[in-house]
């Protein structure tokens, strides 16, 4: 498999996870919950100190879910790959089938009830600490994994066939980065991002179908081991460095 294409796939999976119907619409609520501020107060956000508070809590939150994705799923994928090192082709084919099924689920061809389930973590204190936001991020990774499962599963399959622990952990770190970046951007430009997310909500259905189709295509690539062919196809569109 092509490492650079794997990394690009992991980053794209993270970005699509953020745009999924079970994450994007809840971003304002999460920011409100993390900071103890109402959505109206977040939208106002005129004070520099208030904006800094929102961003710091967003950073703590993203570090929380990144910790789980990298340590649990990254190291777990590496361990799985090492255990079944002699059967990597079989793992890739099984993983490809799973990714196709998850993609069809996203497209609405059928629905898997387990992937519709989420678990919420509640923190009662109205004055959120950064540690509390970190722990909510940990809970997010645990509770929302089924919801972002199609994208997360595709990265786990890639990580389990990566061949070494470092590469597997890197892929989950890149996935976490793809999920964290838009969240941090939304926190940094809170007034603008709240309005933008309200406009985007109407397109969540088509986005989900398109993302599902992309997952199905990824599943076929994984199943048939076409990563080199795909990388070669896209490389022809990249500029050739001049000497």
C-alpha cells in the first residue's frame, strides 16, 4: 500500500467524520456545553478573553478524543496487524467488505441500528475546567465511535495492514487531526462558524450519501489492493518538480 495515500485517506476520513450528521449539527451544543456558555453567548463572542476560553476548551476536547483514537485504536490496530501478519491479504479483504457495508449503510441502502447509537457523557459543573473538557473528549471518542464508525473503521483497516506500529499510530493520529482541525477552526471563528454550520445543515443528506459512496469505493480499493494503481492515477495530476 502507498503510505502517502493512506495518510491522505486517514485525513479525509477525519474531515468527513466532522461533516457527518451526528457530529456537525452538535458542534454548537458541544461548544456551549464545554464552556458553560449559551449558544447566543458563543455567537456574540466579542470579548477576546471569551474567544480564548472557547478555543482552549476546544483544544482540550480534541486532545481527549485524539488520546483515545491514537492509543486505543492506533495501538490496537497495530497489535491486530502483528497478530495476523501472515494473513494480511485476508484481513484487507475482510476489511474491504466491512468498509463497503458501512458505506452502503451511510448511503441509506440499509441501516445498521448499532451505528445509530450514541452514548453521552454528562459533566454537572457549570464552570467547566480544561480537564473536564478533556474527559468529555475521551467520552466523545467512546460514545460516538459507532456513529463515525464507517470512517473510523476504514482507517483502522488501513492501520492494521500498515506493517508497523508507528505507521498504524500515525494513521490514527492523522485521522484525529482531520476531525480536530475543523472543530478548532469552528471554535476560533465561532460567530462565523455557527452561521456557516446552520447553512450547511440542509446539505447533510447529500453529504452523507456522497461520503458513503466514497467509502464504498475505498472498500473496493482495499479489497482488491488497488492502492498503487490509485496513487499512480492521481500522481499524473501532480506537478513535476523542476531541477
